[in-house]
C-alpha cells in the first residue's frame, strides 16, 4: 500500500482533474446567460455531477429532446448549495419568470419537495406518473406521493429518478496487516465497532501512528453526520414519528434510547477513535480522509469513494484500478438486538414548481426523461453511485458484473427492505434537515462538550417545536 502522502496527492488530484475536464464540457454545452430563461422554451436546474459522465448523459438527453420536440432548453448544471439558495430566494419573490421549470438536486427529497408540496407550491405530476407507475418500485412511488395540506390531498408531486443508499467501506490491506480477511469482520453490533477500535490500536503499534479506526462524521455541513447518527438511532430502535406523522421522540423510552445512541456515536470521537478533524469536515471530509488512508473504515452516502478510482486516466491515478479492489464495501452490522439494520433508502427526485413559466412543456420533457432507455442512460452515467428505481433497469450488464466488489454489494443492499425517511412522512422534517438539527446535536457533544442527555433533550425540544408549527 502506498504512503498516505502519496495517496492523497494521487487520489485527490485525480478527482480535481476529472471534474476540471467535466466543467470544460459543461461550459460548451450549457447556457449561463441571465436572459436565457426568456429565450428558451424550458429551463432546467440540474445538480452538477460528481463524475463527468453524469453531466454528459443529461446533456445528451436534453439535446435529443430538443431535436425531437423542436424546442430549446436552458440547462444549468449547478452546485447543490447554489440550487437550494437561489430557489428559496426566487420562490419568496414575485418575478416568477426567473424561476426554473424543472429542478433536480440530491437535496430535493429531504429539504425541498415535502414542504413545497405541503404548501401547494409544486405542480401535480400525476399526468406524468400514472401512465408509468407500473414500471417503478413501490419504494419510489411511496416517496414521491406527498401530502398537500392546502388542498387536503396527497398526490405525485415529484418524479423519482434513482435511489441511493449509504455504505460502509474499509481498506482491505490495512486489516490484512492484522492477519484478517473479509470474513473476519464481525457483523454483530458490539463486536463490529470493537473491531475497528482494536484495529486502530494494533495498527498504531505496527508503524501507523496517525491512523484512526473510524471515519464517522461529527460536523454540521453535508449529510454524513445525519446519516451516521440516524444509523445509530435506528440500531437502538428510536422512534421519531409513526406512520401517521405523530411525534414520538419525546416519549420516555425513545428519549432514553436517543441518549444511548448519541452517547455511543459521539464516544468514538471523545475516546480518540475518530480524527479530530471530523468535527469540522465539509461534505466530502470523510471521503478525503478515507482516500488519504487516515482512517481504516468510513460510512458514506453513495459509492462516491470507490468511484474516485474510476475517473478518467491521468498521470496521477495509474494505480486506481488496484486501489478500487483494495477498498471493500460491506453491509451494515446487525442491531444490538440481533435483527437486521435497514437503511433509509433515499429516492432522488425532480420537481416542477407550480408557478414555473412553462408547466406543460416541463411535463412533456419529464415524460420523455422517464422512458426506460433514458433513465437507463442517466443511471449508467453514475457508474453505480445511483441505483435504478425501475426493476427492469437492473437487467443492464452494469449490475450483473459479479467481478466488481462494490457493485455486487450495492445490488445486494438495495434489495433489502428499507426505512422511510422522516421527511417523506411529515414535511416538518424538511425544516429539521434545513436547520441541520441532527448534525448540530452531535456537534454539541463533540465540540461544546454538552452531555448526550442535555444534547438529546435540546434536540427533542427543537424538533418538537418545528413539528408543532407544521401540524
């Protein structure tokens, strides 16, 4: 295994070069003019992809639709934070001509769609969804069927595009130094976490003085701290709300379970098994730390970590194929009670604002977009970072490649039953996500040194206050 310093230079420069090439292609294909909305028949805001292929595929589909329809599209590939920020400002304004017609970003499902649907600010997409609903999984359909409080009804207010999961990765060469193979990683809850703590102790004794056993995020930005904490809350059977949206977290048994889960999660940091920098990581902090060989294992949303080794070849990533094989993707451990610990499957979605300038054209494009061959083209561009929401798309050779260790694990995990995200059940949790209250709860313990009990009580009060405003 190469040195950590070499690893950082090779892997992270490779990422930079890949995205730089991608950006050049975007500039040649996408209009950035402020007046482009008025000149175009349709405006789309689409989150800029992690891989160059992600951007290339949506550009090709848009161009094909333009040729077929004779209409023009103003496609803007934007960072996720910019989409959320600009969309919020435009919705609050009065000049709807500046609004995009279609919006896609990884944050639509957890921070935008539930509350906008509740407030009657999204276009009902039943006309698009009903003819195609037989193609979709029940999970995908359920997660775009939102409640409209103004109209007192529920309907399809978003379009499901693909599904993402969270995964656990570790470095095989590091545990091999301890005499372990893949089958030696225990999958019972307590032994699983002890394994990584022991790995840190033993690796430090073997010439890795700066390595940490666990790459769990403890910071406020991004999604990783939320995903990590939620895994521990689910492992300890913490009920936040029920299927009817009733608030259960304040009940004594759930409150105590949350305290236990939060204490366990943050204890890894306080006891020195997580890098101190984890309290200040940005969205990709755990990715970078793992790629740099600073941590033995990490948890991450999507397969973006191993896929850094599949960026276009350049002078800095000649060993990428080998490193791809050295990374291992595994399932979650079992809960402390011995039962299966499900993931919270996230269905990534596109939405159309009710006040969009071209609603009928937007629906026509979306009908074209979800034709199986087009969704297949889009999902293939993710190279496994996103999963199909139409079962027939799993028939593609990408998903049947048993020689790929990460994709085979991904398919297996995706076929398990999942938990419904809280914000799908009740839109108040979109605001909880926007305020990053779950991550702030962790941060209060690791940074402010508040007790897990006090931090949990604070979080429960804050979340309950938000929930009460959305009843």
